């Protein structure tokens, strides 16, 4: 049985922020209740972003009121064509990754906000609790936060430019308040869809309980359609599969 690791509640201080290459973009912060976003765009789009988040949260909260199993389910639920866009993204990501729909909530929020902001800015980065949607004209670098692992913030994932953008999402069994059956310090997934990357990171992290399970996690990643690559870190051990290119992390890092 798989579980979600992105509860709608449970804010924590984001100690891993500012580990993204910024491409000269303007950074700004938007927080609405438990949704806490760090964004970069050509201009400060705080008010537009806040309105988007309020709208998406309202749609999601209303749906969960009418469908309580959506929030609690640890297994995939059937897609509903008449549901709001954010709900459908979460449902479909859960089906692909074989987890409950809430496993995709942070990635889906980042993806929908990011896609909307692309109407105002040619480049956009949206980070939501370690889950990222980014669309940049040049290659971007994303630092990998892995808690107390000696590999934490030592490596950056090199993300190529792509017109439709990328999802880079990280799940952990040792960092943060989120529920996970695994003990990986970090499972970082690259996918064309941020909602799928989020759900897939959860699914893969669930099966990694010790360093010897890294191979099992990679096998699991290979079975999820549209997962482009994965990095798995457990203590001093790391496994990599797919369209992944890593580089030493040399960006300024705020560890406070």
C-alpha cells in the first residue's frame, strides 16, 4: 500500500530555498494558509500568484469537502472528468504512480501556478515545499536537499531547457512532517509533469527503507510512465537512473 507525503497542512521553515539558478529573474514569496511558494519570474507577480493560489485552494478544498476519500486515500482513485483541473492532475498522477491523489498536491499546485504565470513571463520557477515547476530558456540547476546525508546540498540536478517546462520533485522519509513508509533521505524525480514527479517521488520513496533498497527504488521508477529520471540518496549511498546529469553544487546556499 502506498501513502501520500504532501498533507495540505503542516508548514515548516524552508531551509533548502535559494538553491536554484535564477537566470537573473525576480524572486518573490507567496503564502496562503499552508501553501508556501517561492517563485522567480521576469517581474514580481505576487498579486497574480496569490489570486491563483486562492482559486486553486478553494477548488481543492471544496472538492475534498464533498469527497473526503480524496484526502485520506492511500491508493489511486478513479479519474473524474468533471472535477477541477487541480483535482484531475492529482487523480491522474496518483493512478500513474499507484499512490493516493494527495501525493501530487504540491507538484500540481506548482505546475498549475507556473503554467498560468507563463502568460506573463517567458521564464518561471515555482518551488512548493521542495517540489518544483520550472520553465527556463537555458539549462537550470537545482540543488538536491537530503537532510542529514553527507550528500545533501553537494550536488545539483542539471535541468535542460524545455518549452513546456519540467517538474523536479523530492520526497523524503527522514525530512519534514510528511508521511512516508520509506527511509530515503531524498528521492528526486525529473518528469515533464510536476504533479507526476511529486506522486512518483512518493511512490519510490515508500519502497526505499535502507541503502540496499536503492536498486529496488530505481526499478520502481522505471515502471512509472513519463518519469524521465530519478536520484535516490540514503545516507552516504546514491543511485541514479534516466535522463539525469549532476554537477557539484556551487551556488550560494542559505542553510538557516
